[in-house]
C-alpha cells in the first residue's frame, strides 16, 4: 500500500445548525453535538496520526442538510484544544474560514457522488455492525479511502437512505461502540500498521 494513500473522514451532523450560533462553553447543548466534530478534528490533525503524513488526511463535515466544511492540512495553524477547533468551525460557518478550511453548500448525496467519482477512490461507512476491517483488504489497495462517521446517535434516516442509494459497504472495528474520534484514530492507526 502506498504511503501517499489519502484517508478522508466524513462526519455526518444532521442536528447541527449551519449558522455557527453555538456557545463555546456549551458545545454539546447549544452546538447540538458540534463537540463530535471538534474531537474528530483533534484526532485527525493532532493526536491520531503517529507516522501518517497529515497532508494525506482530510476531514469533511456535513452540517445539517446544506453546509459542507472541508479541512485540509492545517500545518502549524492547527489549534490545540476542542474549544480551539470549535472557534475555527464557528468562524468558518460565519463566513470567515482560515485558509485550510473550505466552506460550500451541498448535501450528503452530493458529497458521496463527488467522493466516488475517481476510479481509485473508495467510500466506506464506519458502523459497528459492518464487516470486519481486517476482512476488507481492498481498502488497503486503493489510493483514496473515505470513511463516513455517524454522530452520537449513529446515522439518521436521511443518511441511511443515501448509504443505501449508493450501496456503500459498512466496515466495523468491532461490536463495541466508540466515540467517532476514536473510530477515526483507530483507522489511521490500522493504515499506519499496514505500511510499516
Ligand atoms: C458514538 S458512535 C454512534 C452511536 C452508536 N451507534 C450507538 O448508538 O451507541 C459514533 C460513530 O462512530 C463510528 N463507530 C463507533 N464505533 C464503531 C465501531 N466499533 N466500528 C465502526 N465504526 C464505529 C460509527 O460511524 C458511529 O456511527
């Protein structure tokens, strides 16, 4: 497997308001679980990768039904706390993103269509009840892998409809349910182990 494989995580947050109107002191309540994304970002760009290049990691957040935030290689601009990431997300939703965040309008269906358009790109759903990652060798032989993550409740009915429309395969890290940030970190670590 090439070390240049792109690992992309797609966090689905159907409850979160796209206005960026949450309080930093109450991310789960006022942000309707925006804390899930903040922890994902810290896992993706701070503590998750040990040897995987951060330039080969990407985080996409589908906010509500209409806003897409894409985070790419923040380099030395990455904040160092959950609240630091929350500020970046809030400023991005308010139309003031830093250079490493791209903000666009779009739906989950459009994101999925875009992610599977390249021949060497694969998209998976991370789901406790899916097939074991170790049985899914094809993901270690492709140059772009994207993994969809549910929020604290898993996947809502609209996301499930998209998953079934595009027939996206489910991959599991085991029956135990992890925080999505830890599921994301476990995937990075599995890929690091494979190239070692
Ligand atoms: C906190 S879990 C979702 C809640 C969980 N379905 C429940 O109801 O207890 C958040 C997300 O992390 C991912 N995840 C957590 N544990 C996982 C596992 N063992 N295997 C694969 N994905 C997992 C899934 O995408 C899941 O939707």
